[in-house]
C-alpha cells in the first residue's frame, strides 16, 4: 500500500467526523482535501475520521494546521486534527501498559490522543475514575483507558465529555489503533 516518496507516514485523527449522524463527510472528499495540501498515498480507515497518508512536512503542528484549514475550506466546518507519526503509533502499540488489550471480553480499551500543547501527564490526575471499574495510564503522550465491561454503567469515563480538555482530544478504541498500526506499516 505504501510507496515512500521520502515522506513520513502519518495518521490524521479527526475529531467529530460522521458521529451520531452529524458532520457527515464522504471519505473520497476527505481524501481529496488532504491531497490538496500535498499529502500523498492518502487512505481512510472506517468512516470516523482516520486518514493514513505521507507527507514531506515533518512539523506536525504545521501539518495539523494545514489539514485543518483545508478541511474548513472543503466542508465549511472546523474539525480538530491530531497528527500521529508512524513512530509515535509504533510506541503507542508496542509500549502500552502491561496486558493492555489482552482481555476484550472483560474490559473495553480506549486510547486518547491529545492536541498540543496539552500533555497527557498533566491531564491524567484531573480525570475522574471509578475505583474497581476504571483504570487509566499515561504513556507515549497518550492516555490509555480500561473500563470493566460488566460494570460499565458505573464508569466515570463518560464524564470525560465534560472535562475542560475534552475538545482537544480524540479517542479511539484499541482495535482501531491496532488496525491503523497494521495499515501504516
């Protein structure tokens, strides 16, 4: 799938695309918007704003801004973008907390990616967790969440939507992260 034009491989994680029947964006239009800012080998994964691509631009903050501007122009809406390099995604997958993702019947696993200048280490202490139900870790500049499925209704993790930093993060389930990691390689 990948043809390296001496660019870096990235995943753009868009927040709020095609969620709950709102902010509907065709994946072909999304690919075109990224191609318009000199991204190459653009591919999407599922309909929720996961875009794999290559770029010669190495500054992820500038790349994120360029993509956000292109999306605003193309769709007349603002979609926050978190750019994850192949190297960072490798770290997220290979250096996750011990046994993270190992028991998908008993737990739900999610990863929160943060937009700069937010830092996962600073946010973790401010997140409400229900003892015996929720667990969270900070590593690799992301937040890892594990929720006990049998007691999901008691979880405090849904409260994250009211957190002051929520609008600057995007969350993906562990299966999506692993698939994006497989696709970017």
